[in-house]
């Protein structure tokens, strides 16, 4: 039995705490414990002998941490530029240590380290990296720390970027990726230019930074960090306007669709749009001017396949001209935020999954492509030739979601949770006319507090 989760984004909250406000975005361990009990209950009922549990990328939130900013560094650097014993390596390890010490994460990691105690059958844990935890593979020391966090024998071996699950006859059955491979803004190779996506993509593309790393760092982390640096913790805590805007900045990643983020910021309750702009204008100006002289930004921009060569030249020319040294106009912020929104835009990745070499090869035996990344849960039929159904499944996320109304004027708060359980060929009773494999896909949202199931 195959169980796939993605985009857990275990993160540290120490760097974002001001006063009594601690922005801990991690789920409680009870959510995972309840799911383990549910899986075990289902596996027992179907006489399953082994469970393959896959965490398919963005397991740890390495990119979006204000610890980078505290150390005067940025995460948008190539893995190969992170040397053993270097400051970037120490920052990665510091972030991993901070994540592990978070109360909710600490208890959740204990569940994974003792995973065998939660199941009545054999269970194997598989880990895949995504774009937000890419830097875990930077050095042997960061890799050893990662394996140790999940109770796996520490090793210098790189963490996998994809997994091919075989059936009982050792034929490929399922291909699992994180999914950023289908997104040229968050992956250094543009698969849109390929007729067919090879199962094994050269590792160098996984080790390079991308444009998405910049937007995550500068608009996900730097904006709220600069807000505190500019106005001061005491002033923010004692001014309801500043505190309300700060909370909005901290929720950047959760707004859906991402194109509504500026509207979310400028619809802060009790604060007029012009007042919000005057407060955050110095922060945007500082970010743009910082990028103009940032070596890692220039390097990432050059290797990005999302922006044309002419576009890169024009952008760098504008930044280096100093035209925005004293202030940045609102029209430019709207333009920048369109690029940011596009870099994390929620959209179906099924059309890229259809280009996977394994799924295109009708003789391979591959029946399903699974990924996450977009936080957009979906099940899409790829083909059904001669009654043989092949599917693409996106595992969504286990995170909070702030949905926008159609006119971007109103916003809500939901909790997202997606579960995928796949029975590989040989694990289900095949009736006449039925497929030799099956899956259970449960994707939805919840509102408010709710109790987790507790199987005895």
C-alpha cells in the first residue's frame, strides 16, 4: 500500500515572534497520529503486508525563514556554492535545528522516528525533496542532520528527488515527484520546452536556485522582517494599525488565488489603502534596491529560464539605474507582485504529468503520476486506452488557506488536508472488469476547530 503526503512545510516560528504573537504555522501532531491510525485501520482490513509512506517534498521550510535575514544571507544560492564549514551551511543547520525544536514539529518528528510502532505491518518511510527544502542536499552535514531528524541512519547519501514504485512483478507502477519540475519559475530547467520529460532529470537542475526562491525570500520573509526592523517591535505591539498590517504580511503564502495577495494586504480591517501603502512603501523600496546589488540575485536571474535574455537585461538595467533609490511607485509594486503571484500560481500540472516518459510509454506499466507543490489538489484522468485508466494526482497540502471572494474584497480562513492511499496491483481483489489497482483520495477543507478521529 502506498501513502503519499506532500507540502507539510514544517517551519520554525522563533524568528517571527513579537511579544505574545508567535506565528506557528505547523499542524498539531494529533493530525498525523490520527491519520496513521486511519491508515493502519484500512491496511488491517485489507490484509496489507507492507506500507510505503512517502513525504513528497517541501517537508521542511528552509527557504522561508527570517534566520537567513538575521545572518545577512539569502537562500537563493546554488547547492554547489554551499561549502562544508561555510556560513550558509551553518545557517541551514541553524534553521533545521530551530524547526526541530518547535513544540508541534518536535512531537510530529517523534511520530515519524517511531513510525513502526504505529502500524501492525511493515512500513517504510521515503523522503523526497522539493524547492523549499532543496538546500538540505547542499552538504554531507546538512543531509546527515535531515536523516537524523526522521530517525533514519545518518548518511552522506543525497536525499532523492523522485521515486518510482514498482508492482509485485518489478514493473514501474507509480512515479512520484514533488512537482516543482513542472514549474519553470521554481525549477531551473523549463520542461515546457521538452516533448517528453525524462524520469531521471539531471541532478544539476535540482541543485540550482530559481526565481521562485527569490520571491519566497524577499516577499515571504524579508517584508515582515524589514517591517519589524523599520518600525520596532514595541511600536508594532502598541499600534493596532501596524500590528494588523504585520499579521497580513505574515500570511503571504496562504492567500488563494495568489493574485489576490496585494488586495489582501490593502484590505486590512480598519486601515485605508493609502495609509497601508505609505507604511509599507519604504520596505518595498529597500528590497528592490537590495536586489540591484545582490550577487546571488544576479546569478539566479541569469540561470532562470522563465525570463528572456532581453527581459533580464532590461530588469537589471532598471534596478542598477538607481531610479528607485528614493522611492518606488505603486504601479511598479503591482507589476512586481504580478510576477510574484505567477511564481506561485495555483494551476493544474496535469498537462506536464502527461509528458512524463514513463506514462507515455504504454509498455512501461506505469499507471499513475503523483506530485504536490502547487497546493492545488486534483485527480485528472490521463488516458483510458483499452480500458486501462491512468491518472495524475496532486496531493495538495496540509496547510491553512485564506480564500478570496471573486472580487478580492473578502477573505476567509480554511484548513486544507489531502490524503492519498493507493493499493498497488496485487493488493486488491480483482473482480471481472475491474482494475487490478485502486486508490482512495480524500481532499477537502475544514473550518474552525475540529476533533481528530481516534481509532482504538
